[in-house]
């Protein structure tokens, strides 16, 4: 787990150091800078495998030079195949395996490796730069390219320079709370989409971007439920096993949820020693899962550590949020995630997590909402428009918000998209067109829930969940590995009948039945709380002045396309009338902090 940088712009060495120092937390163990044929390679190393300096980067093999961020979990298998082909190795690292594998197979190496990665390999003979990003977008990859000059980096801060805000991306952020690929918050900087590679021919100055992996049309397996449980169990065991390879201390995040409990249980089964598990608790019992996690820890006999945080612990992390999430990012669970990693770093450098389980195994609340509202959505739209009149909605009362969305949504697909986008609620100009990059979900499945799951994977997982975990872990130089994000697990889950994953409101059915082999169902069968902090309440009382100070007229009037009057109404309703508009207020608050951090005010 590291930070990479690469450019053909003739910066001085001290300028490159300054750029790398701005994200030095990504790799505090070694900073490498090399120049080859007018290109500058920069690398920040967090040592995980083969701690010897021989595995520092940039790394060269004959005419090839690599900068690589991530982990190749099946590197030993790939290495064995390369040795049988006659290659020899000087290190015990996965970096050298990737480099020599590319030497032998070229871009086909992408179909052989299983991992999280973003890397660039330069061929000094052909003068071609090859870069790729992992299938699910676990690791970030930013680039700028104007037809002659390019820069590549793991984060956007070193690429900013004097670049201007991309106004369209501000509108996208206000829609969904993050800036999805291929966009970024500034002009002329982009994200390489997951499952894509790019080739930059520096002879002709031609850039080619192509896809090497994606979700595909669902082909449902005809297997019994019992067989599916057995096969998935074995697959998850292997997914966890290959993620336990490390030359530094390793642990597991353990909340009160199904996913982290299962991953930690599998790790405990595989490990020859008690594993280290970590949990964040809240002094507000409505949000606290620590007591359940402690029960899990006792059952699996882990070395469990709980850290209870309060409002001030979370508030103290807000400046760090703007610093390490160097694009505006409005998922408030980033704050406790930062705190969790800060605690874990005192004991381990690598941690397993349960991220990705909800997407593939239909665990989020919105999957319930889709089922509950399916009958309404299937009523012809002309009839639903009549039912959306105030008289009918008044009869429904407090549940009218959910029903109103269903009544006013034209199609099932629109209802699914509304889960992830507010469709211009706070904007003057509402149609941004960014969702056109995420329309594949419509063709991969005809099942309502699977469609939502696919959009969850392609849009939210990459741009929210993966960003949250990457920045929060890297902020404390921790590597987080998520077995549910093994592409084999993603692909296998999509072949299972939906009823194996979701049946009569029983979310993650198959995961629950695997977990029962490790933890009694009466222990883990608890209401889903999610990993979040009670920010909506805090902003009304203890943080009231802080929010009003940040969300002042000077800032609000600088936000392009924002309907300032509408936002002020929402802010007043939240602060004084009990209405809950936390997501919208938090977006603007985070954006205000970002403006200040990067001197756009």
C-alpha cells in the first residue's frame, strides 16, 4: 500500500519532493524518486511484503520501470508460474512479480492477478507508458493529460497546481456527496475508471483507455441452496486466506454487523494464533455496536479492543477530513473510520474489513425500500401522478416521503437511480448528465434488486465506500484489505438466485447461514445500525455556531449552481423545526471546509 507519482513535466527534484510530502502518510517507510528519459517516477512506500530495501520503488527490470500501489494477493501463484517459465527473482515482493509478469504477458497480466492495485510501467525502449487500475476501484488513480504533458498520482492534491474548480463536478457532488469517476473536482484532472487500463505512447502523444473487466449479464446458476452455501463458504475462506499474507502485524475490524463478524470469524479459523480485532463505540446507545462486537470477539477468542468515542473525538477529526480526503467527500462515516484506523495503527499495519458485503448480498436498507415500493412503482405513471396529490399524501402521514418518491418516479430504473442521486434537489440547473457513465446496470439484469446491486457496485462502492476506506486508512498508514471485494466473490454472488441472498426481508441470507457455523444466530441477529455518527443532532446544539459560521453567505454565494435560498430553507428547518436534512447540510459543510483547505474562498 503506497503512493505513486509520475510525470514528464520537468519539475525540479525539490518540487517533486514537495508534491510527495503532501501525501507522505500513504508511504512513510521510504520515498523513492528516479528520472528516466525525461520522466520522473515518485513512490511512497508503506512496507508490507518483503521489508528489505531491495523491494523499494521505483523498481526496474531490464527496460521496464514500475511504480505500484496496492497488493497482488495471488502473487505467489503467479511467481511460481513465471519461475517455471524460466524467470528468476531478486526479491520476495509482489511488485517484482507484477513487473516481470508484465514483461512476459504484457497487458494480459491483468487477467492473471487478483488484488487491489494502481500502477504504471514504463518501457524505455518503446517509450510507452502502461497504467492500470484494479477491477473494483479499490485503489485510486488520478491523471492529467493535455496532449503533451501528463501527471499521474494516487491523490489529487499533488496535481492541483493552479487548476480551477470544475463547476459541473460541484453540481455532481451536491447530487450524490462525492465526485464519481471519471470526473474530479478540478478541471483537466481525471480518474481512470476501475477495470480499465491506459496506454500513453510518448512518441506520438496518443492516449488510449480501454476496459479489461466489468460486470456482465447475469447467468444464474442452477444449484441448490446448500451447495451455494458450501461453495461460497470455501471461496470466502480462500479470499480471507490470501489476504492474511503479511510481513507486518495484521488484524481485523469488527463491528456489530454480519460482514465484519464473518470475515473476522474466517480469519480466526485460518490463523494459528488469536487475531487482533478492533471496534469503535459511541457514547450514544442508538449508534453503538461495541457491546455486540465484544460478544463476537469473546466467541472467536480474538484480542479485542474497543474504543468509545464522543462528540469531541469526532469533531477533532473534521480538519483531517478536509486534509486527507482531498476532494469534497460527504459520507459522515468517514469520521469514525478515521478514528478506527488511528486506533488500529497502534497495534497493526494491516487490517481486514467487511466492506463490500452489502453490495453483493443485498444488505442495505434501500433494498428493503425497493421491495416495499415495488407494487407502487408498477402502477401506471399516469395513475400514480393522480395519487401524488396532497390530499392522498396527507392520509399517509409521516410515511409520505418514501411513498411520494415512488409515486413521482417514472420508471423502476429512475427509482433505483434516486437511491444514489438527489437529481438536482439543491441545484438551479438540475440535469447534469453524469449518470450516463453508469447505465450498464440496465442491461446486466432484469431483476429489480440485482439492478440496484449492480449500480451500487459500479457507482457507490468505488466512489464512496472505497474512497472512504482508502483515505481513512492511508491517513494513518494502515492497509485495509476487504475479502468481499475479491472479484471472484463479486462474480460468484451475481450468479446466485436473488432469493439465496434476500428472502422475505431476510437480508444477506446466505452470509447469515455461513456465519451461524461460527456465531450463534441469536447473538448476531441484531438491527442494522450502520457505521455513522449522530451529526444531525450535534449540528443543532453543540456544533450550531460552527455550522452557521462555515455556511455563511460569502461561501454559499461562491458555490456554482447552488440554489442558495432553497438550501437556507432546509438549513432553517433542520436547525429550528426538527426536520432532518443532515445529508444536504453536511454536503455543504464539507464543501465549505474543502474550499478553505484549498484556498478557493
